[in-house]
């Protein structure tokens, strides 16, 4: 039994042949009758638990083609559409998948179409139970395996988590992979594959290459380990009072500081072998007042104090040293520092003490953690700052060969096309970079359309990544964008005002016209009065202008 999602819009059993070309894939895709999107994938409307009802899964989903390096024509995927939002969606399997005594293979594609800063792109294999079909999928829905990339800030990893039941307590515990490998954060499609074999070995593959492999029962692989330790420390055991765990002790034969030990000697002293250069002039100042600076005409010594011109390096000191001379410092051979009594090895040292071991009363053996509980659905539950994350070509089954064949038939040809598209984009960018525009104005005059595109692209990518840092580093660019938006807004508002005047029905009543004329006369008189008042204020202001700002260094 195996299930696969050849397209993000359908769950179906499918066996792919390796090395299919783009035409073969498109023809095979056309022959497949895909059920409606909502018949397979169900977005969740649940409230995220643990948030006191503050957050819900409001993130939107869509089925659409890629907008960055589109790859195969007509190839659609499941896309996260809402930035800075919680998303949750699930697809119920036609039949529960039982993995006992079998190899589990889960595989899917992820494409970060926008520069990815913070958010997950992992999936969950949900436990099969009655609530799975009757309740909304959320972060509280039990799962068996969580797998996939996650990046936020300095954290960048591929999650691999197994959820196992403690046979003694009955509680479930998450077993996380220690030191998980990093995720790929490019804008191309990447293929993530997890293989859990019946002999408890596992593999994590990215784009078909094994990047991490180990055995689940290795106590240093998962945290906490799959099985608890057989022995634990006896909490009732107490360290004996005569236990010596000091490695070193003071040397009693050197209990006193030697008489010739001088603690007052400095660590560095002037080099006695260096003498002052013959042309060094100690009586000449290294800096002098700038002779070209004159006292401002409006400087008032009584109010402003004594005028002190700024200083400049003394030209006379360019060829030799000036000012007080001091010899360079060297290490003091007599320096010993503070005296400390020497230490010797402790003859009574017994080593570090640790309590004795006793059998772990909570020990159990989970010999086959690959025997997962039945899986009833695939779920995607995540929070992300970036939108347009595309998921596609899910596979869930027991055959490594089938997963490889599907990857060869879908991911490989798509990856070849995307790499060619990315290479073409890089060539175009390199070509534009080598045009050698001296200024933005030259770029705008030579190719205004390209200038607007590149300027907008530069602003959106960098401002979206770090707004504050961008404003501090590129203030002129930010002000130019603000000015352009202000100009566009003003023009649009002006056009709207003109359209409003043209569309608004006019009135021919004489009384309204007379009233309008009277109003205009009043406004004219009022305007003249305001102008006269403004002139009077300006005259008074000119008569009381204060002296200029003090001359600054």
C-alpha cells in the first residue's frame, strides 16, 4: 500500500517511469483526473491552541503555477498566500497507512519563491483517529512524524521528529533529531525525502542526495533518546565527607613570598635603547589655530565669549616630530606581578564523585520505533513571514524506488529547466551590471523602463528584508521612493477631483449664483486682510532678527 500526490491538487496511486521528459509529464498529467482542490485539501479554521484564542489559522491557500523560475508549463502546486500569518491545511488519505514491519518513505517538493527569513515549510504525518475526520486540524492534532525545512533568524534546520508513546505512563513524547542538517534557502524547487527503514536506520535526502543517515536506536542521535537509560543516579546516595576531589593543593614548602619578589614593578617600561630624534622639536605644538579662519563680523565677545578658531595639524611637524617626546614602551624584564602560592598535585585525590547507579524504574525498550501508529492524513501547520511558499508532488509510501522514480519524473526535469532559467536571469543581471552607468540619471535616460524595474526591485527586496537597516544605509533611496509615492498620490487625487467636478451636476438657480458671488467677495476681502496681516508680521520679524548662528568648527 502506498499513496502519492503527483500534483498538489490530488491524492492518487501513481508509478512513475524514470527520465520522463517535459512533454511526457504534461501528457500524463492531462490523463489524470484530479478531484477538486477542496475535495482533497481542507484548510483549517481552528483557533491555535495555547494562544488564549488570540491567533487562528487565517492564512490563505491557493493552487497555482510558480511565479519564480516557473519550470514546467502548467505545473501547479499548493501555495501559501498570506505573509505573517498562521496556516493549517490537511489532506485525508483514502485509507490509513500502516507502517509496521515496513519501510516508510515521505517525499515532497518545496519552493521558497521569496527571500526566506522566518517561517517553516515542514509537514506532519497525522495519527489516524476519529477526531481526525470530525475536528479541525491544528497544532494540537496528534502526529507520528514531523519532517521538513524551518528557518528563522540564525536557526536553519530540517526537522525530523518522531512522536512515540511511553508504554509505562501512556504519554507521548517527541524525539527530535540532534544536530539536524540545514535547509536549502534558494528560490528553486528542492526535493526533501525521509526514509525510515524497518531495521531502524533512517536517511534524510535533499534533491536525491543523502545528507544525514543514522540509526534511531543510537542514544546520541535523538533527543531525548528513543529508549530511556537502563540505569540512573541514585538520588539518595550522598558524597562521603572524607571524599577528596581537589586535583591540586597549595605547596606547603613555598608558603611564603620570596624576599626578592617585587610586586611593584610595572608590566611595561620605556625602552632604554631608544633616544629622542635629533630633529624632534618639543617646544613646537603639534596643532595650531587655523590662520585662515577669521572672527565672524557679528561675533559679540560679551555674549559669545572669547572666539577660539579651530585647530589644524602644524605644517612644521610634517617632516619631524613635535610636542613632548616619550620613548616607546617595552615589556619589563623585572615584572613578576602579584605573588601566588604554587600548587602541587594532591596525593589524596580520588577523582570526581558521582552517585552510584541503580536500575531505572521507568525503563522500557522500544525496539522498533519505525513501527509507527497508523497514519491517516498529511498536514501542513506552520507560521511564516514570507508568502508564496509552494508545495508539490507529495509521496507517502513504502518504496524507496517509487519515490526515486517520481523524483526523476517530476523534480529532475523541473530542476533542469529552473536552473537554466536562473542562469539566464544571472546572465541578464550581469549584463545590466556591466553596462557601466555612471549615475542613476544616465541609467534612467538610457533605459527608463529598466531603471524603474531595477529600482523598484532593489527597494522591495532590501526594504522587506530589514526596513530600519535599509533606511539608515540608503536614506536617499528611501526619500526618493517617498517623494515618488507622494507625487503619484497627488496626481491621482487631482484627477479624482477633476472627474468629480466634471461629473457633479451643476445648478442654475439665480439665488445660488448670487450667494456664490457674495461668498467669493467675502473670501476676497478675507484674503486681502490675511495678506496685509502677513506683511505686517513679516516686517516686525525682519526688525527683530537675531544675530547669526555662532561660527562652528
